[in-house]
C-alpha cells in the first residue's frame, strides 16, 4: 500500500492521489486503507516515512567505493546524486509542494525531512571519508547534497542525464581536490 502511494504520488501527483485512487491502484478497498490510515494525510505521512527509510536503505546499500583520489570521490558523488533522485524524489516533491502552503502538513513533514537529511549527511561523510568536524568540510558535504537535490529537480520534467553527468564530474573534481 505504501509503495503504491509513493508510485501514485510520483506518477499522478497529489491531486489525483486520493485514498480511493490509491486503494484502486493497490487492488484493495478504500475501507482497507482507512483501517490503517484514517485520512489521506495519514497515508501520505506513512508513505513518506516509508519513503525516507527506503532512501536511507538505498544509501546504505551503496557499495564502499574502491580506490582513492578523484575517481573514488566521483563514484561517491555520482552514487549520491542517483540515490537522491528518481521516483522517491518525485513523490516527495509532490508532498513538499502541498506542505509549503499547508501549515499542518508542513509541521508533520519538516521533522521527517530533517531526520532524513541528517541520515543522508552521515552516510555521505562516511562514503567520502570526510572530516565532519571541520565546518568548511561540513559545508561542502551539504553543498554536495544540495547539488544532488537540485539535479534531481532538474530531471523532473526532462531527461537531464548528460548535463547532470558533466556537473557531477566538475563538482566531484573540485571536491576531490579539497579532500586530498
């Protein structure tokens, strides 16, 4: 049910992704959904929690890059960019857009986002073997994650993979210089 909710949000958007629509897509009754989630917002928040756990699991599943130097840093940055984007990002984007204008939803989403951001940051630090106690390095890690989200956003409407590859290469080269 939660996977179906994520897919519906990513593919059809917030407006279409009602409890009835999601239930039909999942092949279950609306009552079965509402047995677990009273409202659409409850269902969406459950899906967000599941989505963030899935994204963290994806990051945990990234292989420890071999080697050293720029090639290793490039592999980590490219993996982070890929892990941040995709269907999960498109689904989250739908919720963020609505939450921006809905204070109640925003109050529920912001803590989830903060938790997810901390988890992603920790994993990026580990994969890059960076010194997170250095404020400048902490800022560069955050810039890397902001870049990943920006590239994911650029990919929402059109396939931006060629430009994305060039940007990832340029950023990872700069980051490798600082990490050396």
